C-alpha cells in the first residue's frame, strides 16, 4: 500500500511538471506572437510616420505655391480635413489590406509630390522673371515731376526729349532698385551726374541718375527694393530728384508701363 501511494505521488509530480511545461510553452508562444504583432505594429507606425512627414511637406509646398500663385485666401486650405463618407458595412481590415492601402497612399503622395515640384519650379521661374522686370518705384513716398518724352528743357528752354521719368526726392533719400539684377555701371556720365546702372539679364537695363552718393560697386547683385544710392542733384539738374531710365534691348523706352500702377502723379 505504501508503494502504491508512492507511485501515485510520483505520477502526480510528473503530471504537474508536464502541465507546467505546457503552460510555459504556451506562454512562450503567446509572448512570441505578441512580440511579432508589436514588431508589425511598429513597422506600420514607422510607415505611417514617413507618409505623415511626406504629407506635411506637400502641405507646406502647397501653401507656398498658393501664395506664389496669388490664389485668394481660403481657396485652398491645406489645414482643413477633406470631407469623406460612405454607407458600406464596416469590417475588420486584414494586415495585407492595410499594407496595400499604405502602398497606394505612398504612390499617390509620390505622384503628387512630383507634380507639385514641377509646379514649384515653373512658378519660381515665373517669379524670378517677374522680379527681373522693372516694376517698382525708385524712391518711396514720391511722385512724378517730369514724364517720358518731348518736353521743354528745364534749364535753357527749348525742346528736348526726356529719356526717363523724374521722381521728387530730397537729397539723401534712398534710391531703390526697381528690379533684381547686377550692377553694370557705377560712376559719372555727362549730364547725368552720379549714375548707377543695373543689368537685369533679360534685355532690360535701368539707369538711376543725379545721385548725391553711390552705394554699389560694379558686379554686385541687387534685389528689387534694395538701396543702391542716395538721391541728389549732380549733373545737369535744377534740384534734388531721382531720374529713372529703362532700356530694353539697347533702346530707351518709357518706364511708365512697367511700373504697374505704382506711380503717383
């Protein structure tokens, strides 16, 4: 009888050991499954993060293109979610389906990015071309005192052809570049006094005359609106003013059509 009890006890211990082993194996499988699921989740999260970064870049590019294109406020709102809907039956999405959806979204974002990049290049080129065309006044808070064309000579009388537009100014007022370009001449020209000339690289050259001081050197790059000289009355002049000429393909032209309503007087 004692032997039987010992046998039963040994059997119980063995059974318990097997049970613990099975539980340990099940726990290990569960942990492995959980770890695999977590790795897949982390991979999806990383993919979503990449797509979100790409979407943010496209949003920023879209907003900049909206401004460059002169679109009205609210015409394109890149912060507002797009309205969607549907009445289909909702079901659990399989991992393969999610992966396919993410791949499709990546392709869509990639195509949109390529298209926006091309548009960005086109608009940038257009903006650079616009910035290189004379379209601003050479002195702020001023008005035209003498226009382009035939006029009575203000010094000795008689008729003369005035090659530019004169703007009212005080000695020392900033003289501003009317477009982007490279300074092609700095010095004295007969009748013009102290002169700055800017080559805009597209057949246009602008001349700013009668300055009291020149502040640029030949070869310097200047942007529209940057100061290039101080107004004055050097050369053939009756008083302080800014004389602006526009030359197109080697021929002097009337500056007025280029200034896009910026003129006063």
